[in-house]
């Protein structure tokens, strides 16, 4: 099953109002209460941060112990199973910092062609480094949290609700092990605990007016949604593959010695109708390269740091990971099965992003979905 012993994603849950949230893992249609099942109070803290800070050896050991119990003595876990429909899911970790990258060649090229039709689509630096910017950690929210349409400046003397509210289907990486200020990160798997689906909502009209010369600000900072489930890196061993060929060859610090491309397929649904299936395996920059670049200047990592891939887009029109690409900046509206059309998001629209990955012995892992509904501007 998608939520079987091969997966075991981590989350934070509570059973009733007023209960202190606890860490659990999803198993089938249940959550395993880890504090009880493993007799470890680190899982009763209401956040994954304390456990993630223990490091990769503890992550592997905990996963192995839990898998062994489920395979050889499931009765020992049975008393700690909580039906999924009886829990509330919370933001699974305390977000320390948030960085968003721009790692899809197809996405970057599409936007370049759209906004600079008479120029080379990519800026000169794009193939030399993973371009990124710092987002706002305080507006990272758990899946299901409504997203209020942002307001802001849309041009000289023009203020109002965004008329070009968009999505960005991304994969996020959650840091467990920190580094000291002035120190570069080590091996990717020694620092990064797991992955989560991300929707980095975007107000394209606000962003277009504000981003020159310093980059995104209010057009991006109003909300970033993440799944309530963090898939541990060890669950993705069958999904790993070499990254795509890079030309020119990256500098030494960006040359990874392990394959950290990931064979994931995302799916974007708008009001229940699938509008795109972006493939993550074609991303130009890999997550270990993102981590190396993010810390090469000595910037420190903190437990709970989140960094995301940027919009995942493929080569085909039905593999684009944002509405600005799917509708070519509104000039080619999407036709939906109910007869309506969309250039950008309308109030009341619900967007859900899911993903699958290959698992052991031909199984398929389903990552925890991220969903959000647009509310009117205030």
C-alpha cells in the first residue's frame, strides 16, 4: 500500500481540541503515536524539530525499529494506532528559514520566452548556479489552511487585490542537522531529513511590478503551503537517479558524488480536475547542489530550515507547474470540464498537489498532498 511499511512519513497530530500535538507516522489509514509506540518523549514535543536535530543515525535507527515492529510484532504497535479520520494534522516542524530556488530549466525558459521574447530565455548565470531567494518562514502554513488573496501595488499608483494569483508546484527539503556560522554543509543526507510537497503561491502582477532590482517580495511572501507529511529520505531510495547532464560543468563545490535526482511525478488538480503532471526527474539542479550553494558562503543551517526546488515543469505543455505557464500568462485560458475557464485563480478555487514515487519491489509511494482554497481579499 502507498502508506505501508516502506514509506512511514512523519507528521504532527492531535486527537481533540486542547490536546498537545504529538509526532506520528502514517501507516495505512492510521497514525502511529510514536511517543507511546517507541517510549520516547521526543515525539511528545509537538514538533519534529527535536527529533530531526538528533541526526541521520537516529533517523535511520528509529525507522528500522519501527519497521521491524510492524513486520514482526504488529501487536506491539496496535494500541498506538489512531484512525486518520479522528486526528487534526498540524504544521509538522517549526520553520526556521525558508529559501526558494528556481531549478527547472523548462520553467525558467518558459518565463524567459514569455517576458523577454527577443532575448536568450535564460540569464547568463542560470546554468552556473542554482538561483534562489529568501522567503518568509512565518507564512509557511500546513495544507488545508485557506489562502487569502493578497493585495498590493500592481503598477504605478495602482493598488488592489491581485488579479493574477497563481500556484507553483514544488518539492521541499527539510533540514534536520544544523551547521555553524561560517561552515559549509557536509553530505546532503547528513543534513536533510526528508521531503514535502510545496505550493508556493504567487501574485504575478504584484511580483512583476516589485521584483526589479532586488527580486520577489510581497508577491511571494503572503503564503507557502506544505504537506503535513514529511517523507524521510530513506523511503526514496528507489526513486534516486543521476541528475540531468549539466553544461557547462559546475564548479567543484557543486559537483555531487552521489545521485540525488529524484523520479517523482507531481499532479496538479484545480477544483478536482487534473490540469498538469509535472515530472521532477528532469530538474536541472539537484537538492544536494541547492544545499551546497546555499551554504558555500558560510551561511548557517538551522534545524527546521525549509528550501524548495522552485516550480517543477516538464517539456510538454501538460507538464507545466504553474498557471502562468499553462495559460501562457493568461493568453491561452484553461478549459475546465464544467465549462468554465481559468487564466489565474479565482476566489473559491481549490488547488491540490500530489506526487508519486517508485518504492521497493515495484511498490508506489504516494507523498502527502498539499491543498489550499482561495479566500477573497480583505
